[in-house]
């Protein structure tokens, strides 16, 4: 389990960047060399926890980190100076107004670009138009404001409009770049006289959908949220509220959707109440949403993800990372995948070799939460996702020699055993134990006396595993091919352990047809040839019994 600890004032840390980006911390001032303080960071974490509805502790615990990693709107939650923040905390109403509004009641909107069909194949242009129309209706149902879509030209593009919608990637000329799949989903600009006032942008690297199918993002939910910004609303800490900054999944029945009470009060404070009236007769009729369906085998990442054979598996910051080739997948503590599509190692772990095609082993060091990568005969130490200066360094510094005296040049698996907090490295059917609590950047690493030992002492699991992690309540998880074994409490001497499917239990793959599940003998022998060996042993035993029985009869 991830240790809970105060956050150190390091302005390069992703969490500090996150707190600054979303308004909880002022950015450091390079002119005065003003840095963040430990007290200021803890105060910002408390404010973020209070706003996000998680336990207010002032430390980066698992729940807080999970909320920080949730896809969300890229607009800040706190707009203004510290005095405004204090006033907002005292106010009884939990919705927030930007202080800006449109000073007319007939607004126009247009679509300047649509989702890329190859990424969002279930959203043709006409369906996008219908979804956005219904998203505007969610607000016009509550206030005396109408929304009229401007027609597109022959190429399907549009110009002008009070609210201009576009699907864009990365840098797109508004000063607020998108970050690829996951992370920030969209943003919108408040009303005003600026050229970008009201403009609403969606990250085109996301997989947008109608109805929020698995591994995709529901366009209607995000559009209602962003149009709230385009009308003058800031983020809300209320639950339920469509103006909460974090993605909340599909709303369900779109034609009958109505804003939560907090959102209705907020928008009506800006524009007043809508007088009684009927539904817009020109409102387009949405088709029935598609039925949920299992992952399609045509998914290019399906076979890579679901066939197993991972190079390394690691428990990092309370998430499990599965490395394979030049990519990796992430499973959160609640069992959900960050994405069915893999991420590239080179784009996430900065400082590893650009041509990295295989990671041998990874683990998070207990003493300082650094992340150690083993690749071939070298190792790297990363702070968060950035390699530290002075790396890579040779694996020989770890002083691991086999029983035959040969210096080890490759690590096959690495993990911290929750049973004693020690670090274990595996290679060639042997393992070494280290005390990471004494580790530092200038400490000579040497295995503890009495090592190496044979991996066969881990009864009930393969002797040559792909990797190992500690997970849950301290259980040890051993991974091999597309199977994993669980040793309760990390214990060594256990009964026969039944392997389970990595693909089904960890990576959201469909279960294969029911078959008999192989078992690993307690001796730790590999699966290969074990069934024939057992069959021969039973036949021999039966023969002996028959001979003895005949001898007794005589």
C-alpha cells in the first residue's frame, strides 16, 4: 500500500504543477525566486481535498492521488487571489460564478472541427451536432437564453458565432495545450470581449462517444460542463453538480436530462428564471444509444494486452504498471484501466533511452519513493517520471554474484516484500535481498549476507517468473506468461496455489472458454512437462501397489 506522507516543497514535482495549474497554488515567481513552502503546499492540498470531496488531511494519500489522476476539465478550480479563495470558503452556496455573463439572450454557436473519425468512429458529424444541441438545451431549459446553430459551408466548416466549438490536439493557438488521451478533456472560455470568449475546445486525442461506452468519454456530459463555463460558471464543489471539475461518466437518459439543483441556482443567478413554456419543436431527435459491447478483437492493442507475456510488472504509487515492449498499461487501485490503449514508455518515463524496446524490471523504492528501472546491464533512478542526473549506472554496483561467482548482468524481477520491507532482486533462478532503508545516491549497494538463494523456496509458484509485486494487504503476486499466483501475506510455505488470468482479472479482457486450470506443484516446478511427470508418477505408484498386493497374497 502506498505510504502516506507530507508533500515536500519541490516546484518540479507533478503534484505541485497540478496544484498550480488548477488554481490551488500560485505559480513560483522567477523574478523574486519565491519558491513554494511546505506549509503552503499542505494548505493547498487541504483546499483541493475539501473542494474535491475527499478526506481533508493535507497529505498526498491514495484517495487524493487518485482524484488528481482522474480525467477532468482543464480550467482552474480556484479563480482569483487568496482573498477571493477565503471568501469562497466562507460562502454557504457551493456553486461558483466567474463574474462574467453574456448581456444578450440570443446566442449563436458553430462547430469549426469535428472528432477524428478513426479515434471516435461512433460519432459522425450529424450526431455530434445533435449531442451539442441537447447540451445547450440543458441550460436553456432553466434560463431565458436561446441557442441557435449557424449553418456550415459546403465543406462542413463554420465561421463566427458567440460560442465556437472545435476538437483540437496539443497546442492549438489558445495558450492552453491539451495533453493527449486522459488527463484534461476540454476547456471553455468565459463570456467577455476577448476574441476567444465563449469558445469551447475538446481534446481530439480522446475517444469520444455517445453514451459513454467502455474506455471512451461521453461527449454530452463534457459538453454540458464546458457550456456552463461558456455561460459564466466556474467549477463547483457540490455533489451532484455537472460543474464539478472531474469527469463523472455518462448521465444516462439525455433527452430527459435536467441540471442538478446547485447548477440551476447558479445559472439562474446570472440570467434569471426561464418563464413557463414548451420544448423547442425544432430540437433534433437523438437515436437510441448503442448497447454496451465487449472489447472488439479488431482493437490493435487487444492482442498485445490480452495475450500476456509482460516484460515487467510494478506497483507504483498505488497503481499496477504492465510493461511490454515499448509500451505499458496502468491498472488503478479500484481495478479500472487508465486506458485500453497502451502508453509509450518514451513519452511517459523521461530520461530512459529513446529506443527502449524492453524493460526488465521496475520497482518503487520504499525509502524515498524513487522508481528504479532495470534495463539490461544498466539501471536508472527516476524521481516521479523524470530520470535523475548521473544515470544510467552499471548493474554491477549492486554487487550481485551467482553461486558460481559470476557477476549478474540482468535483473529478471524486483519487488519489496511487505512481510519485512526488504527489496528482492531475481535473476537466473536465484535471488538477492537488499535493505533499501539505508539506500541513497552515494551508498554502495551490496546484498545482505547469505545470498543468493534459490527461488524454489517460494513454494507454489514458477521458479522463473516475469515479475513480482506486493499488493493489497501485503500479499505477494507472482506473474508468469498470462497467469498470476497469489501468496497470502507473502508466505513461503503454502499449499498448492491456483493460478489466475492476468488478462481477465487485471487488463479487462474477456474470459476465455471454460477449461481446466493448471496447477503449480508445491515444489515450484515449471508448468512445462509437469502433467506428464505426474501421470508417470501415478502409474508407477499404482504398479508398485499392485506388486505389493500380489506379494502379500502369496
